[in-house]
């Protein structure tokens, strides 16, 4: 069965699945160069079909991870009940709730109409599969997990009237244990804190996670609990001056109270509160899951520190986070769910190397470089890892453009910037190069053979660590040797590289460790602030020219700015 997954909402993209294999997936932003692009993903669709060697009319199903109000009526009564409850509790909040209802009904209709028009124009209407938004996230995570049974938790801002679901998934089916509406949205709560601290909601929440480690949660915790809390086994928001289920609308009394606290304390309180809320949700249900396995999906679970805390809940044995956890992953989520419903086929821990290939013939590369006279190239046929170690040991910043591009928010060594981990000042000067303002340290990338000596509690069966979706406490020796990748709270968010997944990168990391004693390299995404990760060779050459990276590795070829060579960090 051949299934095309599409999303044109939040972060547009496409995915192609065939008979239990994810063939290709990519976000439209990588082609358009517009961060979080929401346009119709025509280039993404064209790419995945070409990668699969098929045409649009070979497709058996076209999967879409939104019901968009048309088919979501099964959740509407639950939603209306919560609206009525809040209106009775707080009549002065009724205008806000009325707007929330209107937004919920109208927001997704234009995008759904665009999808339906595509189906009609291409004669594909009969092949459409509309997957409930949170079912796409949740069942998609289970289908892609290594587990035979799991507690599956989804959490985001909103989707088809919901913001959180909890299910028990087994080979025999899926039992929903808890649903929360988009009135009671942990995603909106965290996004509102993001905006209150001067950042962009639904994009910069990671900055809040990083800033939180420098603050004290106690001074602002009472405010957090007034906004939203865990009551009688449910997540319940208090709509009014302190909270609205939206990224907009902030009462002056709230702005005044936020201003009385240090930003780091507000971030710390919000982070701790989200951890407490979702750990309480998991703790409430984990006893019903004999295996203790948990799957997480939805944008809130981009929060790597939260995911660690869930792993530490009593009764939890292991946690899998679907790597493209947010709405940008919906093409994959919806496609694998559609296939699972029809065939029972599962996709166990699929690779995220699903995008365009970096492979270029030497002749084609030389042709491209004619337009870049300031760049020189050096091909290395043997000992390429040794050559890279030499460059990295000289504290060069290396951009990697190799193999198939990653799908999802994390760069995993194919479209990454890598460098040494022993410079504690790196967070300042490298972020400055990239035009970023970050509170999180850079992430480490570590060979599987070395992981146990670096990260407390890491195990080889922790699939989440393959995709940089969870933090770990670091062992003392690792903190001393690799300070650039350890946060002020003593944690790191590693990518663990197995030989079977990426033999080249695994060998490089082992060679680097032999040469320097450092069990990791810095790994950050190959992009400047507010730009998508590089997709084409031309995208990758610009940071080299601008001095963001000192060396660009294009498969087996080193590219450098002419007459600068290695060691040009200053």
C-alpha cells in the first residue's frame, strides 16, 4: 500500500509510506527557505513522490492529520461542556470563550478547504483519509515506537477541539483513558509564558526551557497554579485575567504581576509546573500499563527536560518520543496511522534520514563552485575521519552536508554544525556567529560505545536518545571534559549514534575520543537564527562564505574559504 501524508497547517510538508517503510519526508520550509512555512507543500509532495519513483495517481491513500471541524463532532460535546462550565464559573469571561469557539471552528477550515480542493482537482477525493489530530500524534507515536504495549500521551496547543489525550495501546487496539479540551491547554499555557517573556509563542518555547535552569520556581508558582492546574485527576484551566486558551489577550493585572518577577523565575515556575502537570497525568495512568512503556507526541514534548522527568516517574520503564513530535510531523503521523488501520503494519523506530540526498558528483560540485570563487575544495579519499579530527582539534567549526537530510526539528549529524566540546565560552561566541540568542547549551553527539560513561541512566534500549529528544544527568567526568554541552543544571540532551545507523559519524566520534579524550562533539542545527536548516548545497555554502562555519564537509570533500585554512575561529 502506498500512502501520501500531507499537512498544510502550522509547518507544511509531505511524507510517503509504502508497505511498512517510510520512503521520504520533508517540510516545505526547506525548499521555500521560510521558517515554519504554512503554504501548500507542492515541492515537498513532488520530492517524496520522485524519491519513491511514483506518480501522484499511483497513491492508494492520501492521509491528513486534521479533521478541522468537519469530522471532529465526536469531541465537540466534551468541548461545549467545558465552555459551559467555564461560562457558569466566570460569566465575565464569556466573550473570551465565544472567541475561542469561533477560532476553533474557523481556524482550520481554509487549510482543510485547500486540501479538499487539491483532492478534487487531482481526482483523489475517494482516496482521502482524515485522521483525528491527536490520534495522528498518539497512534503515530505507538506505531513508530519499539514497544508492543504503551501508555500514549499527546499534548499540544490544540487540535480538533483537544489539547491532551491519554491512551493505552496494545496489539488488540487503543483505549482512550483521558481527554482534555483546548480550553485546558498546557500548550497554550507554556506558549503564553513564552510571549509574556518577550519571545514568539509556538516557536521559541525552547528558550524558556533553557532559561528555567537559571531561576527559582517558587516566587511565581502560585501564579502558574492559578492559570492551570491538576484537579481531581484532570487538567483544568481558570479562564479569566490570568489565562486564556490563546496566544493572544493579556490582562493588565497579569502583565503587572509578571513584571514583578525575574524572567528566569517565571521560566522556572512555568517549566516546573508543566513537568508537575504531565508527570501527574502519567502517574495517574501508568499502573494500567504492565510494561511501563510510554510514548509521547505533540508539540509540548519538544520539551526535552519534561521528557526526562516523565522517564523518571515511578512505574515508567522506558519512553519513546516520536522525533518529529509537533505538527510538522503530521504527514508522517497520519500516513503511518492510515496504513496501520488498514494493514496492521508498524514502523519500528524509523530513521529520520528521509529528505533530499547531499550526493553530488565531483563534476557537478566543481560546476557549482565556479560561482563561488572564494571557496577552495579538498577531496579526501582515505582517512577522512582523521582529517576531520585534525580540523576539529584546531577548534574549527565544521558544517556537515552529507547523506539524506533529516526530517523534523533536530539536526542529527547530516545537516549539522559540529565542533569541540572543551570551550566553556562556546555558547556565547558560536551563537553570536549564528545570530542566535539561546539559553540552552549546545547538544552533544556521542557514539553508542561511549554513552554509558557520559549520561546517568542511559541504556541501549532508549530509542529517544537516538533523536535528541530527552535530557540526561551527566556524570562528573563528562562535565569536566565537555563543558560546552552541559547545562547549568548538570544535564545534556544527547544524540547517541549507533554504527548501524550512521557508520561514518560513529567512527568519527570514536576517533575524536581517542585523540582528545572528549566523548562528544557539539551538534547544533546547520542554520542561522530564524532560518530553516540548510537543504541545498547553495544553502550550505552561504554560512561558509559568511564565516559561520570554517569548514564545510560535503560527503568526502572539504570546502574552505580561500587562504584561511583551519584554525580560523576568531
